[in-house]
């Protein structure tokens, strides 16, 4: 009887392992909710009330007040806010503007404007997402999730570049 139980447990364990690691392999180890279908470079985005020509570049923070990765990214976002004068900072949230302003303010991040819009309207499917946009509304860079140090450095380099996309 014990032999039958051991065989059944081994079969069950085998099925679970096959399902988990072969049929549905684990996602890469990441601190983000990275998803496909982010705006490709040079995609044009539109946001009601946003004037892309106000500054040389615009950094869009596509975030949500319910996203813990967004909250955990606040120290980096504060660093971005002080990174370069020629960059406009826009926070886009699916929540109402008043809630969005309260959330962004609570993070200690100073932005030029807070906009309420469905994130999929700018082809963003996961939060947080950073979009670097030029004066024509073209996406020149996209970063998704809570960024590791090398990706944070990449964003800062792009902000400090003379021209968007350098």
C-alpha cells in the first residue's frame, strides 16, 4: 500500500513540475510587470491637453495609484524630476486627476502636469512605464517596470542627451 502511495505522489509531483516548468515556463526574474505591446520607438501618441512642444522633450510617467512598483520607483522618479530643465514631466494615470495629483504629490515627485487617461490609449499595458517623447509626440524610448540600475542610468543618459533618441 505504501508503495502505491509513493508512486501516486511521484506522478502528481511530476505532473505539477511539467505544468509549471515545461508547459508554462516561469516569467523571467523581474521586479516589474513587463508586458508586450508597449509603444514602439517612433510611435506617435496623443494625450488631450498635452503640448509636446512646451519643452525639448517630454517624459511620460504612465503609472497607477494602485501599482506597488510605481510606489517603489518613487526615489528614481524624484531623481528624474531634477535631472534636466529641458524635459517636461507628465504623469498619466487611469485614476481621476485629483487622485492622481494626490498620489504623485505623496510620492514627492514634481511633475508639470497630471493627466487622466486609460493607459491603453497610449499603448501602455503595464505600470510603471516611462515614455520619452519628442516635440512631435513620437515615442523615442520606452522603459517598463521597476527599473534595475543599468536601465535607470539609460533613462538619465537619454534625458541629458542634446537630442531625443541620442
